[in-house]
C-alpha cells in the first residue's frame, strides 16, 4: 500500500499501537502470523514505521539505563500465563514508562564482554553462523566480519563483506553493525548488508532498521529508518544516501545460490561477480554499458562467465589469470 504520512509526524494513536506491537513481538509466544500482521501494519503508513522506530529506541534506552524508580520498572509487562493487568491497559502504562525514559541517554559506549571473534569466507564459499544469542548470520563469498556480544549491545564490524542477518530480538542489547562510515542498528529483524568497493547497501526483509553516520550521536535521529522492502545505498566518504524499493527475495537470492540482476550495466555485474571468482572478469570499454537482466547460478567460475556471456552479444575468453569480455566481432 502507499505510505501516506511524513516520518516526522507520529500521532498518539499510532504510538500506542506501536507499543502494542512491541509488546507482542518481544514475547516468546510471537508467531510468524504476528510478524506478517505487523509488516502489513507497517506498510499501511510511513507514520507507523516512524512510531515503531521511536518506541523501539525509547524501549532500548529504558533497558540500558541505570536503575530507575520502581514505578517505571513495573510498568514493563512480561507475557506469561500468570494473572496480570488487562491487555487493554498495557499500552497506556508502557507509553507512560517510555515517556519517563525519553530523557535517558542511550549509552552505546558502555560495552562489556568477550573479545571479538572473526569469521571469514574464501572466494566462492559461503558460511552459516549461529551466534551465542541465537542470531543467524550467513556470510557471502570473500567476506570478513568480527563479532562481539556485550552486556549492553551486540556489535559487528564489517570489512569487505556481505552478510544476511536474522537477529534474535533482545531490546536490552541492540544489534549494531559498523560498515565503513555507516552504522546500522536493529533490535530484532532480518536484513542484508553489503560493503564492497567503497559502497554500502542495506536491504530489509523484516522489521525496522536504523542507519546512522558512524560518528553520529546514537540518541539522535537516524539518516533513515528502513522497513521491509526498502534498500539504502551509500558511497563511503560521500554525502547523501539513496533509499528505494527492493524485492527482498531478490536481495537475498545469493543465500539460495543465485544472483538476480535487473537492467544492470555489464561492468557492474562483472564487478559483483568478481566477489565470487578467483580470476577477475575484465570488460572491454565498448561493452561496459550493455544492459543485462538475468539470473546467474553460483557455480564454477567458467560456468558463471559462460552464462553471463550467453545473455549478451559478447564473447568471454580466459586469458591467463583473467576473463576478458568484449563485443562479438560482426560477421562480414
């Protein structure tokens, strides 16, 4: 559906509904149907996404803050079988606690825990990792990340890498990814981050993701709040970020062993494939701007290059340690 309101305008009704969703989704009883209904609610209006991101941020501040008066702590419900306040009373109570907590600074720097652990993959290989908090990470070809799970936050540092994350929901420990001069913050969601060749992209499959400049105040407004079906693209060192629509299934296609391109420049496709092959693909100047729409299976180097060449009027030749792609000679 079309989003109908500005991100800055959040009504009390939208904020109250966002609190209800936050309570439901942090519960161990939350099911896939709850996530689907939540995503449908997010799609109804940009105000909904803004409201949820605001509640999520304030909740994290409350959980990261030093000990608070008892009335604040007791307002945070726990979903359980025991008798408790009526469900209809939760939003108002929680909203009150969040309002009190709004003045508490988010202490992202208060980090403690074991030393970072490094994970990496060779070219042409992928790797699935389950972190100690239950978060699932899938590393793409030629990737390297370091992970540190602390008491107050979970942090990932990305070198040249692509990874798909399915983050375990934990409001007390936000999940923060440093990718060049951008920082991505989530509590529990599924998304993909690519950092390669000075470019950073973030694609969201489920939930809400905040992107900030690396040196920005963690409590300040983010550059962008992304929800399902949105992608942010950024050139490191440059001003500005581009946010647009993305098909999550296509963004995550590499996790299923294939790459999907739509009206992409041949030179850009070759640069992307070079993350998977040991022998780099070099495109002749006259062929660089050819446009390509294709699905390429992650296979052997020769098979991928042959398939790439099969979609266009080009030839591909192995020349020592490189593949060279150029226009096919015209027949006399």
